[in-house]
């Protein structure tokens, strides 16, 4: 039987911002700020130079911001959404990382996910793996 909050009659929200979850929120927040500011600047000033790279950096920024939001929000629905986003992020990092190595001419400038996040100390490839691990581990905890 699931415990309920007496004031609302609903199950308490799963807390995701505890233990390793705090570090994940911090890292995703930093990556959000970095990717958002980088992509805004590049799209505003140099978009015609590398539209694919800058567009993909903007996509990464949106993914990072959404995962940050869901981790802070908490709850089972947010946990599932963050888990799905982390999986999509991992697919994106692996796809773009492989693409940038296989066909460097397609990317005149780097994306956040280029070379599996080499320019960001490989955090872009490690973050979704860690996020998936944490979100699976935190399932059903309150």
C-alpha cells in the first residue's frame, strides 16, 4: 500500500535531489548555462558558419535545462521524464560523437556533444549514464 499525504490525499513526491541527485542537479545546471549561452551567442553571431553544430548545441541546451527542471521538481512522473531524456541525451551524445569523428567536415565548429564531449571533459557522455543510474536507483524512494 502506498503512503499518502494527509493534506492532499496523494502519494508524496519522490525526492530526486538528495545524495548523488544534488550533484546531478548541479552538473546539469552548469551544463545548461554553458550550452544555452554558447548556443545563443553562436546562433546570433555565426549561424551561417556551422548551422548544424550550433543547432545541435541548442538542442543539448534544451535537454540539459529540461533534465535540471525535472530533477528539481521531483515526483515519479518527473523521474520517468528525466530518465527518458537522459536516455535520449545518451543516444544523442553517442550519435553526434561518432558522427563528428567519422565525418569531421560536417562540423566546421564543435558542438557540446562533439567527440563525445571532449571539449567539456567528457561530461556530456558521463552525465546521462550517471543520470540513468541515479534515476533507476531512486525509483520508489520518498
